[in-house]
């Protein structure tokens, strides 16, 4: 059936560990194993292991690979060196975000694009359509890769001790390709030091088993969300969308408006940069214990709706009731007093920095 739920190569391993499973982006994925708080703290203090095999991979190869990737990507891949990864976005003609992604530069004629699971079909079609007229070959590699994320301050040690892979030579956002084609990058989505590993499904299963047997904590998508949120990292569908621009989301540092050949949507974003954004993604600290959830209304002190919550949690690491919200830019100044409507009540809130937790990346 077309809508049948998909399974990653590690689905049997999750079942064997009695993970709490739930549909996510068309896949049956683990939400938690022993508990969200425990898994969250394992990543912050030691090391945790995530199955992220649901993510999508697309190869771009050919003489015009740099020109083409620069055409669809907000970053400038001509400035990258081989073995470097770069975060950025694909934007539409209106400047909204088609997806945020990682670009891995293997060579000047070979790039790997890592896209969000929920957007695979849309993204692959978008990339292929805009590749027309460029001397490049686009290959959907989603079924060829499984992917692990080994995250936390002990991740480098466990990578070497258990898998025999030395990650000490990798700085933040660099990668290397092993003899068997496995890609190991010093990247992640948790605010901690860590590695992401791309390899054949069978190799990924073998690596997972070894790491779990060694005592690494298996982690579900539940704490993946709490970890990234505390570190101020956006999630597509919450902080980013087709109708939210990178500048509104506060991601201007990943948008190179001065690239010689520009990119799709660049003129809209240039104008927005000059005129100033009308909406702004902000952090909020809420009074009381009630948690703000995605879509809840944000009000000014007179009760007028001025925005909405994109993500909210009672933070595990920070110990505060916090949220991110997209609000009218007039209310985006640090210290601005606002309110959040939670069910039938309004809860006081104040605008704070949206990076609630200071990341511990290896530079």
C-alpha cells in the first residue's frame, strides 16, 4: 500500500529493546526506550545513540556540481574544501524554506545532500526539477544508507573503543570516508560533541549492536527534540516552513546573499534584509509549570495575538519552562513582556535568547 508505514534497517533492534514506537515522517520510529529524561541526560553527560536512518540522502555529481548546488542552496559551496560539511537551506521563489539540510563536499564534482525525512519526496523532486540545464547527475541514495548519530561528550572515545574509528582528526563539521564507503562526520543535532555515521544498512545494524552491547544508551526521537530545542536548533515544520524565511527564523548567517550567481529566492531575501523582517523567531521563558505547545497563541499585554509557539518544553537541562515562538518583529526585543494562551488561561512570558543551552561542540 502507498501509505504503508516504512521501517528503518534498525526497526528489529528497536523492537528487541522494547522501544516505545510511533509514526514519524512516514516511518515507525522509536520515541523513547527507558525514558526521555534519562536519554536526554545521557547525551548531555556521557553518550547516546540515535537511529536517524529515516533521513534522506541525495548525490549530486558532475562538472557543474558547484554551480548547481549553489543555485539551490543558501550557502556558498565554492568556498568549502573537500571533506567539509555545511548547514543551510533550500529556499523557494518567495524566500520560504523548502528544507534545511547538510551539504557534504566530497570533491568539487561530488556532493552529498542530507535532507529531512518528512521532505524526501518533495525535496528529491525539487532538486531534480531545478537540475535541468545543469551538467549534473542527481541520484536518490535514501535506500542505500542507514545512519547513526553518536552524541555526547564521550562519543569520540566510544567511536574509537567500540567501532575502531578514530574521530580525533575531525573538527566540527568535517568528515572522512572510510575504505568501505562509510562516511563519518563530526556533526549532530543535540548541542553536544558527536558524530553521524552513514553506511550500508547491514553495516549500520552491526555498528548499532556493538555500541548498545558496550553500554551506550539508545535514544529516541523524544529526546532528540528536547536536546535540539535547548540548543536553539530549528526543526522543519516548527521553526522552518515553506512560508517562513531563513531571516525570520534568525538563520541569516547561513544565507550568503552576495553569492555571484545568487540562488532561488535570493532577491526576496535581499529585499527582506533591507526592509527588515516583519516576523521574528524568539525564545520565551514562561511563568508557572504549564507547557506551551506548537501552535499556541502568543499575545501582547493587551491581549492581541502577535504570534504563535513553534516548540515548547519544561527544559530538562535548564530547569525552566521555555519555548520558541514566531512573533511580530515589534515584540522580538529581549526583555519584552508577552503572554501565552494555554488552554483557557494566559501565562506571562518574557522574550529571551532562543539558545537556552550553551552547546559543547569541538571546534
